[in-house]
């Protein structure tokens, strides 16, 4: 019966740097400013994790923020002619999907295959 119990040495949730940034981006949908905090932490931690699996995650998060910021500005400006609203909605989905996928990979300690991609 002891074989079915989880191994106490394996953690349930790993709160590594990549996970923290992912969670901050996701929390940004509720608290707003946490996305910016996540971006700043990704920039600060980038050199600390050089050569590890987390390096690709932080590059991925930095790209997510920069692209999201630019598209958000464009969508905000275009919302005056109503085309910006679907752009902003698509941007929100894009950021959320990228953050969740990165969070799942961070929990497995898997690097992001192509951190500079615009896709997922």
C-alpha cells in the first residue's frame, strides 16, 4: 500500500523564477501592475539564470511583455475606431495562453523551445 503514496521528496509546486514571472503576468489581469513587476523581475533575473532552463523562460516573458505593450498601445489607439477592441481582446488571450504554457513548462523545468517566437 505504501507504493501509492506520493514521494515526500518531490515538491508539489516549484516556485522558481520562471514560475513567479508567469504568475505575475497572469495576476496582471486582476491587479494590473503585477505584469510590469514581472517584466522588471525578468530583466533583473535574466543574468542570474544564464545557461539554465530558466533563461529561455525569462527571454520568452520579456518578449511577451514587449510585444504585448506595443500591441496594447496600438489597440488602445485603434479602439477609438472600434477595431482596437478585438485587438485588445485577442492580446489578452495571447498573453494568458503564453503565460499558462510557460507556467506549465516551468513546473516541469523544461526550457521554452523558441523563446523569441511571437507564437505560443
